[in-house]
C-alpha cells in the first residue's frame, strides 16, 4: 500500500497550490505516473473551471482504476525557528 501526493501548481494564478492524497493498493509504476500526469493535464485543459479534487478523482479512476482512491487528510505544520542548524552539532 502506498500514498501518492498530487499537487496542482498555481491554482489561482498567484502561485498557490492544491494537494490531493491518493491511497494505492500497489506501488505506482513510472509508466502509470506518466499516464496519470497526461490524464490530469488533459482533464484540466478540457474543463472551463476545473476543480482540483474532481480532476484528480477522475484521472485516478481512469488510470489506476479500483486500485487507488482519494483520501482525506489533515495538515499539521511546525517550524524550528528557535534553533539554528549547526554543522558541528551531533
């Protein structure tokens, strides 16, 4: 089982992005990745106002079939601004 993060770049024309997580039953092959990329681009270009989630869901269904599905996720960000990296620190 694996997880694939699909990121649509520049979704709003201002550099923002949208992420969709896909859970797979089997590892995604390089050939499948190429097919998925092609299908994402095709679907995104075909629609007048494409929704990232809808485009990804359809592309995943068309290329990976029943072996994969979009899943919900939560994002937790943290920063380490209080401590600087030190190459001598072990």
